[in-house]
C-alpha cells in the first residue's frame, strides 16, 4: 500500500476543531427564506427596460440551415430584436476541456451555424419587452427558416452502420472515442475460471429535472463596460471565465451571480449555449435581456444523462470468487461531445469506477462514445457511477443465482476488508477508508434478512411475489485535481474560502462553493462556529457571486463538504489564532493558555479572567495599542483569512437494500421499504446527510421505474411533457430508513467525505435486484431500465412486443 500512498498529497494538519456544532442535527439556517417565499431566483429578478428572449429551436433532428428570413418580423430593430448563428459567427464555439489526445472534438456554436444536430437545438433568438409577444414572434421566425433535412442518427446502433449520416463531417465518423485498457492478467483470469457470466445491459436516458428550469438574465452597462449575468448555475466563477473568454471581455468586468438555484444535480454545472447567447445579446443592445426556460424546452434542449450500453463478461470460480472482468462501456453522447465534460462523462467514469467495493484484480475496460441526433449528454448526479454500479450489482446477483450462492454471501466473499484500506483498485482509484462489509451487514440486520426469506417463500405459495435487492456502492468524492485524475479526466482544482470577523465579533464566510439546495450555509457555519468557539447564529455564509466570493469551481461531484469545509476550517483556524493573540495581550496571558467557549475567551484554570469575543474583536480593530507585538512583528487589525484546499480523493461507501412487491397481473412494481447504510466519514450534520440520501433515492427510483427520454427512429423526441416523462411523486416513495457509519478519511482535512450521490448511484440496482428476486420463479433477467409495467409484463411473458 506504500506505493498507493506515495502519490497522495497530505496536508500537515488534517484536523478540524470539533465542539458543539459539528455532528449536531442543526436546523438549516437558509430555510426560512424558502419557506416564507422571500427567496429570489433568476425569474424573480426584475430590471428596468428588460427584454424577454425566446429561442427559435430546430424542429428537425438533423438538417442543414439554408436560410433565415428575419424580415418577416414587424418592428425589427426597433421593438423587436432577432439574432442568428450568422450574427454570432465571430463568437468562438464551445468545446470540451478534456485533454485526452484520442478524443475527437466537436465544437458547438451557441446558435446553430449551417447545421442542426438535434431537435430543439437553438437556431435563432428573438427579444421583445413582452414575453408573450416574443413567443409569437419566435414562432413566426421559425416558420421563415428553410432547412434541408438530412438522414437522422437516432441511436448508437445507427451511428455505427455503414452509410450512416455523419453528424460532424469534419471528423468523418460518429464515434468520437474508443480505447481499451487492460489491468492485471485478464486472459489468465478467464483461463482459470470455472464459469463465466455475461450480460448486455442498457441503462436508460434520463435527466435531472430540477424544480427550477434553467434561466439567465444579463445586463451590460456601457458607461463602465460592466457585464453582470444572473444564472441558475452551479459554477459561477467558471461560467464567468467562459463568458469573458467567448465574448472578449476582461474577466474583471464580468460578474456572475447565482442567486437561489432551485436544484442543479450536475445539469447546471456545464456551460450551456444560452449562457453565452443572452450576455452577448445584452452587450449588443445595451439593455437587460432575460431568458427563462419552460419545461417543454427543458426536456427538449437541456442536457441529458445516463444512456449507456455496458457489455460484461465475468470470470468466476465455483466458490464465487471473482477472478476477472471484461467490460465495454459505450456512451450515447447526443449531438455534441458536450462542452464541459465531453461524451465520455458517462462511459469513462463508469469504467474507472466499475470495481466498486470488490477485490477485482484483473479488469479490461473498453470505453467508447458515439454521437446521435439527441440533446447532448452531460453531468447528472451519480454520473457514470450509476450505470456502472447498476450493471455490476445486477450481474453479481445473476452470478449468485447461477452458482446457487446467497447474494449477500457472494458479496461478502469478494468485498474488501476494512484492514485492506487504503487500497488501489485495478483502475488506479485509491480507496482511503471504508466500511464495505459492515455496511452490508448492518443493512441486512436492519431489514431482517432471514425473516424476509421465510416470508418471501410463504407469500409465493399464496401467489404473491415480493423481493429483496442489495446494492453496495463506492462513491468517488472530494472532486479536485487528484479525484479527477483518478477518474481519468484530469482537471486542476481551484477553491477558496474567506473567513472574516467584524468589530462586533460576528463572522462572515465567503466561499467559492455554490449552494443550490444542499444546506451549505448551515454546514459551513457549523464548521466555522466550532473552529472559532462561537454560536452558529453569529456566522453568515456568502456564496454564488463572483464579486464577493473567492475564485473557485463551485459545486458538483460531492465536493463541497470536503473542500468548502476544509477551506473554512483552515481560514477559521487562522482567525482563531489572530483572536487569541489579541486576547492574550488584553488578558496578559500567553495565547496558548487561553480557551474559547461559547463566545468567551478565558485563561485556562481561571475562567473569571476572560473577555467576550465582541470585546476582543472590537479591540483588535480600534485599540491601536494592541497592534505592536514583539520587535519585528506587528498585529494587523483585520481579523480575516483566505485559504485554499485541493484535496486528495476520498471515497464514501454504503449499501442500499430495497424491498418490493410485484403485481404479475399488471406489472406494477410497489416499493415497500428502503434501508440505507451510508458512510461519509465525519458527519457535519446528520439531518442534512439524511436529506441528501432521501433526495438521491427519489431520483434513483425515477431512473429505475419511471424516467426515460424516448426518441423515435426518425430522431424525434417523444417525451416532451410530464405526461410522457414521468418523475417520482410522493405516492411513489416508500419509507426510507437511514443508518450511519462513520469511517473518517485518513487523507482529507477533518476526515470528511462527500456523500450527495450515493442514493442515486445505488438505488437503481437495489430496485432492479428486488424485482428480479421477486420474479425469480419466472426466470427473469433484467437487462434494461426503467422497469415500467409493460417491461415487467414482457419479462414474464405476458405481453410480446418490442421495447420502446
């Protein structure tokens, strides 16, 4: 293990000061403004003279743009404004930042230029002072666009056929990436196997569907060349840098504000074309321009996720030992290898994470991605990891059935022991710590595993079919330079927080991580409150504004607790030292002999010799006699510090067990209970952790049972409303029980790990395995999601028609 640890950069001080707040079930401090309706989203921001923008979107999946006749618009250039891709020809296209040399690039113009590659791609934009008028005018302009319709490429199979239409003629083919890596002796593993098991698994295409759709408001003030952009984004600083670069503005003159963000889940981390077009139009017109996406537009044109084919061959011994795996991971990237993450966002991360909590020494991974006439694929909670975990956990159950071994026992046999950690996986991921076996055992104990099996047999005799599905998982977190490198998509990390105490003893945190519902303001305040020995109500957290927050990459990939918590802890520790230095001079004591508790600074062993935090802070700013220290040193009155952190990768883990009953007459799957055991290292706030688990499980259930973005053979989207694209509602959700294990990371500051995605990663497999277990008497195999009633009936032979 020394070899694995040699490349892990560990900070000298990895501790976080724990007191009254870290680990406590503190109610979220940000919730009052949400509950009272005073929170402001992009749609709520009103500026004088605002123009409302509507995008004209292609009705065709694949076509050449022959002409756009803007002259059909009455009042053009006076009360009506319209722009096309030709008008924005000089704006550099969006392109992915992945540095893999064999990944083919597919630049995307922010308004389609010459060619459209999916139905819903923006072709033009119309702006008017009245949104409803703008909608009518956009429809009118759309009718004045002449297209030459081209053959569509509706899916991966079609993309690779001889004679298929080529979406990007400049690269000459639809497959933008294919590479194979071999880890260990895969050929030897298969030669030594007693049996092999295979599957071709299809993971459905679905998307984040946040409560708040996307939105952008931009205002350009010509008198000082200041561009201000309000966007529902997860990465304000990164977006600001992209806008500055594309529009040729000095970065210091571009301010991005993410006000309240009504959910992101990864979908709002990438730079969307609309986030470039709206600021560009605002700079052209010198007026505020606002675009608020509607739900149909969102389903058509916002990024999609998860669609992936995973082909697996697994070599095993008769005793259940997994010897080796061959895996092919093929992603459907949609019309473009999308600008922030590329078309590898699903298959590459799936391959690297496939081994999960198991001892798989021999692994061959083939990663491929092709383009089709669909909205591009980008990040969504559990990106890559969800599909990998689902395929792996399903085939583990199939192996157990084939070998007639209990599925829990098979997992325990192949799982890593805690004393094997830290451990480098076959693909090079360094698991820092974990509780893989303990999580599974705790989940089985909570569910009453043996009793369930007895009840299952009894009900089968009565013609009822209940099932239990296990899904163990590892979740890659702390997404910084190290974590991204271990995932195979290296990207330098930049994140900072500033902690400042004012003369009244109150503390303001300004942080680069950006909240969109996770409870950052509460969790980071807890870290600062313990670090400084003050009440959480004395801490205010600012985020989401590039003018007031230090530079950083924002929030995605389960990174904010690890990175934000560490930067706040480091900066708070600096401020604590500054406070103790001033207090020491005031109390005529060494700072090392002072303690801080509940906002009071006192001498150890003499609690009556004390000062309040407010007294010390006021003196620091306004008592000049305290500024002179030892010769050659001086005290700066500002109680403030800005600290940076780029963490080593850390890996959370857990286990989800789903219980279900399947109605074999209707195909309806009823989830009756979900047991979750999660281990995210040091827990800052158990209530927030449990909220994250519940939300992620809801989205995982959606992917397992309901959600699927369906396209016709002609490349037309068929799920464009919530009547067609179904999402979980309250009646869909079963009771969820969350149990905690804390295995602090030995690598990160404070032992914190991320945890926001485990529920999404593990739930689809837990549900699928529960359904397969319930329907075991029918000999079903699950090879695709979602498990809609017609799919279930097809599996058990009650209907016979092709899958949608």
